[in-house]
C-alpha cells in the first residue's frame, strides 16, 4: 500500500539526527513514501538521519547555514534542478530562555534570524518558477509560546508569534500559486532539549509544567503526523492556520 506522500519531494530544515522534532518528522515523512531533502548545518548528523529513515536511497543531504539569507533562493533553485519540490517543513529553530535583564542585540538577531527571517526566505525560494509543484505545501514549526506568553522567554515567544503572522500573510500571497502555508504549535516536546529545560527548573516547577499538559508531553511523532497531514491532499483546503499540537496545554 502506497504512503500518503508517495512520489512527493519534501525539503526539511533542521533535519539533523540530534534534533528530536526534525528526526521525528523525517522518519514519518519517509515512512509515508516521501523523498526528502535533508537540510542542516552539519553533514554527519544529516547523514545519520538519512541512514535512520525508510528508503535512504531516496533522500539527499543539503548542508547549509540558514544564516546566509541571500543564498537561500539560489540554493533552492539548485535543489529543484535535481527534482521539483512538492513542499517544505521548516523545523530548524533557535530556542532558550531570555530573561529581560540579560537580553542583548545578538540574542535578538539569533532568535529572529532562524525563527522568522529564514522561513520567510525559504518561502521566497519555494515560490520561484520551477521550484515547487502546483499544490505545494509549507509547514512551519512554531510553538504554543507564540500563542501564550512565557516568563523569561520573551524573545522566543515573540519570534514564534511572528511566525503565526507570517503563516497568515504567506498563505494569502502564495494562494494564487496554489501553495498552502500552515503552522504547527507544539508545547513541550519529549527529547534532549526538554530534558535540559527540566533540569533548569525546581521540582515544583517541573511538576507544574508536567501538569500543564493534560495528555502528557508532546511526542515528536505527534508533530510528525500533523505535518504529514498538512503536507498531503487530505488538507487541500487548509491554509493560513496554526494548529496546536500541545497535549491540551492551551486548554488550561
């Protein structure tokens, strides 16, 4: 039985094996039959992802630092020369804590460069003639922090809120090219980064954060399955939406 994404070529940023979300997305998309373009800054973790997922021979590795914004469109043209794209998942993200007393210009640039400017330029690259097949889909990985403020995370939250707005505006601008744009908003996701976050908290804070997720912490596969839905034909009339994948976090 063919997968839901059989015959589709999808670019995934943040696809390194040491990214719980990126790897989870790549596993699910590959299992559904997609051919992936695995993009990240480091060759070895990308090769590890390719070796780990179904059909490694179908996938290619693209080493690129998304900080080089002006090079993104040219690179995407080159990627499409080897096969047109049918969609993209922007999973690369910069995150952390930013207490107001410690915020500086470098931090601001880092958050907004990766979390806002990079997906904007990737969308610009995807809209180029010959890069994306008609009926393409862009999935941006946001956060519940973009929908509800979080103490000591103002830069992260603001950048993810900007991603929600970007999703709506790009959806309108790319509709005439039949390219849909949607955003997923996870809460705390199981994995090494969540473990690091919990280590910074006192026991009472850890328990409160766990209890804020009525269904439990989000698994990478939960995000991956939602991304698969938004990339496929079952969501053909959904664009400009931000879908929480949060275990009930926003319901509280």
